[in-house]
């Protein structure tokens, strides 16, 4: 069996891995590290929690260590783009951990915090910069950073970077990068149309795919419960009475919906908090710390805000609302059943969400069992008894107007990001909703960590 020492990594990196008790690489690491060390562009696809961060961080650190030169002022040698602040912080921590014996500087740039400390840090130049696109654009516009010295660029969670409104920012950033560079794309999912976009940024890439696209975690027990929209919050409170639910991630589609669900649970005696793009960085960090420590039992999150949440021991993932992008379902349920543990994913499906469920089952190539609240297996599967008059939603076009969506620049800015319909209500089919959905329904539109046994 392959060991890290067989991959050609430098001794300082091997020492850091040994200190972290990492001895054997995961499949994505063993397949990605050699070609990245050789300088090839790479498109890496693997499920969340399989060690993608180490798959690019280790060979990048090896390269910088072999040619340890001081970066010029206002420049970086490596640029890692991340869709969220939490994921950016997590990636930077991994770089620092693996490179603890190397004299390299790692910095983060994201919104929600003051720019002045970032400006001071960038003025000296950094080896590795991990950034969200929005705040990076801010620094480029203020001439506090330039990208002409970038040797390696990494797009982490590339499907979200390219599919959820980051394209304008990504194109602006790519235009400022030197043509002679190494480009790496890593993602848990890569729909065909997104892969075509990624191909424009990669030159003769090596493709590493260790699991089929959109394959769900094997250890996750999945269930679907059909329920009227107006009964969802009451049902969620009922579900949370189960003592087996020790730590739960609840997913909604919008930021305001996440707040409403968190308030409802807290009012019912279930300690909960919400995390999304409208929260300040301190609020997000405090909510995440409370969730990790057990001070709150439930963390309610939107899809984008959940990227980078590294929490072990999540017993349940509950989809308060099904995502209208089926690949997001895979990200969500991948937050449980980590480190060899079992996990459970419960999805609440309203009548108008059945087309989303059908898309999820088609993408994951499996049917989700339907249950009743007594725990008896339903005779019908998740895709059965679909209303004939409900048309499947079109692929989301991300042209919403009004309330800002979670995907905006990864740090609460606009920058051409998708926006929700005014007051959180559904619009026409451009919003991925069935055409015949009524206007007057009481829809509570609210709008997914890595194993400690794996590197990255």
C-alpha cells in the first residue's frame, strides 16, 4: 500500500505528516500529488472529506520549499480561491500545519473583517494567499495586491466557484494571472457544463476522479418525509425530540429562512444558531465554535456558508428544504458519517419540491426511502406519487433580483451573484420553481469537516 514517503515529498513535509499521525494518503492524494509535483494542471474530483486540501497543499509546499525565494511586495506565489471565509481559514490552517518546518508565509483575505491588517500583510508579500473572490477583487482595485508573480493558482470547490455566480470575479482574476502558471481545480462534484468552463482555465490537465460524480456517502442512512410546507417547522421541532440526534446540521435555501428556523428551534427549547453570509465574521466563528463545543445542538446553514465547516460527530443532516441543485444534496449529507462513523440524513419534502427530489435521485442514481413519523418504512419510494401537473424545474439561471443570496462573492458582496426573489418568495421558472406554483402559499423559504484520520 502506498505511503506518503513513496510520493516524493520532502522530509519536512513527511515530518509534519508523521506528527499529525498521517501515514497513508487517501485515493485523491495518492493520485493527485505525483502529477502536481510534476507541474501538470489538474482537475481533481472527490467527495467531501476525502482529503482534497492535502492533495494540493502538500505538492505546492514541496515546490515552494525547493525554491524558497522571498516574494516581492504586494505579491503572492500561490493563490488559492475559496467560495467562503470558513473554507479559506480551514485551507490556510492546513498549509500552516503541513508547512510548519518551512519558512513560508500564509495569509487569508476575505470579507467581514477590516481591510487594513490585510493591506499591511500584503505589503510585505506572502508565499501563499487564500482568498474569497470578492475581497480579492477589492484589493486588486485598491492596488494593494498584484497577481503577476503567481506561480500556482488553485480553485477549491470549483463547482461552486463557477456555478453560483462567481464567474465574473473569476474571469477578472484569471485575466490578471500570468499565462505561465500551474492551475489546479478541486471539487466534490463537477457537472458537465461546469467541467467545460473549467477546461478554459486548465492546459492539458490530468483528471483524477476517485468516486463517481454525485455519489452519496455509503454510511449515510437517507430518508425522505413528505410534509406540507406550512408544517415543516413543527415537524422539525418534533424530529429534534429524538435523543439520538446529538449534533445536527439543518439546511435551508435562504439566509432569512435559516434565521427563522434557528429562532423557532431555540424558542422550542432546542439550542440552535444560524450561519450565513449576512452574519459578521465574529458571529459566524462564534456560532461554529458553539456548535463544535456542544453549547448548541443545531447549526442552521445555507449551502454556501456550510462550505468549509469542519465538524466531527455530526449525527444528523436535516434538509429543511431540498436544494434546487442536486449536487448540493451530496455536499450536504456528506457532513455526517465521517471518520468511519454512521450518520443519518432526513429530508423534508413539500409538494412543490418533488421535482427537486426527482433530480436528486436521478443524479445520485438511487431512490431515497420515504418514511412516516412512526418510523415505518413507506411503501412508496421518494419518487413515487409525483403530481402529474408539476413540471420539473429548469436548471437554475442565477438571475434573481431583490434580496441578496448566500452565494455573493463568498463574503456578503454583490459582484454579479445570484439573488433571491423579493421577500424570499418564488418567482417564475427562472428561479428553478415549477411554473404552476401558486403565489399565495405560505412557503417558509429559508434557504452543506474532514476526518481527523485523513490528511486534509
